[in-house]
């Protein structure tokens, strides 16, 4: 088992730079997730680790071995594709044992490994079927089984759950998590779904425009984002952002005016100048109705989920503000109220999107 | 009540829509076919009616040596064309598929152009290229055989030469079918196989070939039907000669009907050819399908 280390990886298609100087490391046995909006380069990065794309610069190491110029089959990686990439003319067993049959492994060895993988993935009853006779979730498991049979040092997943329906996705997510604990191999997973990233990852790498915007443990990214992009990308519903002007500063932080109201933010480092433009971010669960201060809003819709509800309100400037309510059964639609947050829960960003701490 | 009326109207509309096709089909296909069958049991000339002779035409056919010669030549021609043209088309398609963008389009146009030409132009081109005295391909033949060969007047060379002309003429269409089939194979299957350590040989035999099999079966069957119907090229290049060594069944039909005025006998031959084509092609397609299922 080995970790994966990328150093100064670059990739260009013609004049178009897709990956711009990415360096990162996933320790062995960890579950790393590349997450980001479409076009951020996350799949390209994964395909470069697999060897399906050349690098335009930089170095890829797997288990301490430089594999930048090594062909895909010899990197010790197995990949699960979004489309599953199952061979329609082969049975489930033959699909899973494909790599071994290419290598002309003895039949009994092949069968034993396929049976073991099928047992782990509960596919034993389906080994003789063709992929076309399986459901989406089962096909996905066959694709994972094909990877397991190869006993790779590193598993690569390219948006493996995006073709499944919502319920199955949640179920497969859990199974993947369980599988990772069971096998203990290094896994790298690409997704555009931040919920998948949060729930599966040991380490998340948030990508945008070919850059790693921030890397870290899921809760670290959630609690302490480096920039507005990560703050907005991680968390559902997304963080609320409010454009504000600094009105006062003190040793603990600053107060800013926005949308006809005021918010106070805690800030340990250098304070912004009075009158400076600033962007404030508050997560929905940290916004609560307040008597005085805060932002005046009018409630438009409340999404009742039973245990909690997400209230969509409009500020006097017309901005959409979402806040969470727990355990309340009051109807809020149409009401005007003020909402605020504790200073330590108000994040401050420069207008360029950099976090102020 | 209105439901039933609606339903009836629905059917009327449907029938009125298919009627023109059924009428034309009956007029230009069903009626002639029935006429040919009827004709084959008479001694009718090409134009006008004849007397009922029962199975006489078929009996005559069974003792006609030219029939056996033609049948054998038809079979020989199928051997010379069907599998070779399929293999060549597959190889060309694999090569063209590696090109991209404009180069691929250009290559496709090049291979498809002969298919657009009328048969008379095709045969004229090849008659010139293989001309005994000034054909530009004669030096090539001379290189291998040591002397110029009058290909269309030589019993050994005539059928292979007609086969080459036919393959050159019709190959573009098969290339097109294979290209379409190749494009239908998702790129990820190749990537997955590469990750699994497949060599390029294994990529072809383990991925491309089995997934292309339905197209291959289609091409083989279409070719079989087409090549059993060989007529124009032989008629234009060798007229069945020399010494009937390129005589084929349709040429025989043509001779009996239009040169010897034996409408009934010609009808019997064409009916036999029709049955051969139906039986052989259905049989072949079934065998290929079963073969495909095992893959």
C-alpha cells in the first residue's frame, strides 16, 4: 500500500492550461477526494495519476516511486469509471477477472480472487450474468470489483456515483466508506458533490480553475475555509454572503453595515480599515432571529424537513438569505424579522475572496 | 360509442397512410414476383404468354451444364469477395479511425469515392488499367508472372480480377459501416483495458473484435447477398468468357431471356438464384448470431 504524491503538476491542452501547478499528497491508506465544479480539472488530475493523460510538467509518485512516465498498467492503480466501463459481451465474473485473464493467470487463482471480491461486494449470485441484466448499483459494484481483483496500491474513482439515483447514491456512499475501512487501500475519489466529499474523505482537495483552493480534513474546510470559494462550496445549503462596509473596529474584530443592518465579526489578525468594502459569510445554521441589530429580512419560503427547516428570506436589497431553524413549528412566511449571528461565526473575506482571520 | 367510432376512424387514417406504399409494393414487387413464379412453369417467350409445362424448365436446368458452371462461378466469386472485402474494410476502418478531424474526413472521402461511381465507369477504369497493351498495372503483373497477362481473357485471372474490381468499387460502404461501429465503442472500455494491462493485440481481440461483431455479421451478410447477385461487372468486363470461366447465374438469366427469348426458362433460373440467396443469407446470419452470442 502506498501514498500518492503530486509535485508541481501541470497540464495544458494546446494553449489552454487545465492544471496549473498542483502539489498535494495523500498518505497511504487515506481516502482523498478531489472536489470542485465541472471544468475545475479534477478528473484530468485523476486521469494523470492513472496515466491516461500525460503530464505537461511535474512529478507523480506512488508509494515513493516516480511513475510520471510509467505506463498505466504498471502504476499499481485501478480505476472505477463514471460510466462503469464494463464489457457488455462478458459476464460479471469475466469482467471482474479481466485483468487476470489478460495476464494469463491460472484459472483457479482467477476464480478465487473473483469469488472473494464478489463476496465483499455481495455479487456472488450475479457472477454469471451479463452487465445488461444488472441494475445501476450492481454494475457499479462490478466496476469496483474489477478494481479489487487487481489488488492495486491505489484505487481511483472518477465520479462513480453520479449515474445512480439519489437513494442508491447514499447507500453506495456508505458501502464505499465501509470498503475503504475493510481494504485499507489508498483511495482517490473525484466528485462535484460536496456532500460525497464531506462524508467519504479523510482529506478533501477543493479545486477550481486548475488550482487547489484548499486542502484539509472535511470539518477543517467547513469550520475554517481559506477563501470565499471554499466557504461557499463546502456546506449545504451554502454559506450566505453579504457585501458590507466596515464601520468600526476594535481589538476583537470589527462591525460592518450591510443591507440596512449590522453584523459584528471576530477577527484576530489585522483589521480592515474603516470604510473598507468587505464580504461577510455566515452559515445557515448560525443565523438566528434577534431582537436588535442583525439584518432585517422578510421571509418568503420555509422548507420544512421535519426536524429542522431552511428558511429563505429576502433582505431589503433583494439578496437571498437562508437560515436554519430547529424544533420550531411557527409559520414564518411573510413575516419581517431581524437575523444575526455570534461574532465568532461571521467569516470575513476581502472583495477578492481571500479570508481574513 | 364514440370510442368505437374514434377507433374506427383511427384505423381508417392508418390504412389510408400505408395504402400508397402497399399499392406500389404490390405493383412493382409482388405482382412481378408472382408472374416470375408462374412464368417459370411455362414455355413463354420474353413477351407474350406460353403453355404450361409443369416442372420441365427445372428438369432442364438440372441437366444444363452451363447452370453448374455458373453456380460454381457464383460460389467462387463469393469466396473471392465476401470475406476479403470484410477484412480489408475492417483494416481500413481501424486505420482511418486513428486519424482525427479533417484527415479522417479526407481519408473517408478517398475510400468512399469509388462507391459513388457508376459501374460502367468503374469497369472502364479497370479495363484501361489492366489493358493488355498499355494498362499501367501490366508491369506489376509482369513483375510477378514474368509476362503481360490479358486478365479478362484468361480463365485463371478473370474471376480474381473481377473480384478485385468489385472490392475496390464497393469497399467504401463497408468501411463506413465499420467506422460507425468503431465509434460506438466507448473510449473508457479501452482505457479500462489499458489500466488492466492489455497489449494493443489484446485490446483488439478482447475489446474491439467482440464489440464489433454485430457490425461484422451485418457486413458479411450484406456482402453475401450483393455478391451472389453479381452481373454488371462480369457482363461489362468479360461477358462470361473466356470459355464460360466467368459465367454466372444472372448472366445466364440475361442470355436466356433477352438473347434466346426463353422467358419461362430464364424465370426458373432467376427463381432458383432467389432461393439460394434467401437460404444462404438467412443461414449465414443465424450462424453468425449464434457465434456472436458465445463471445
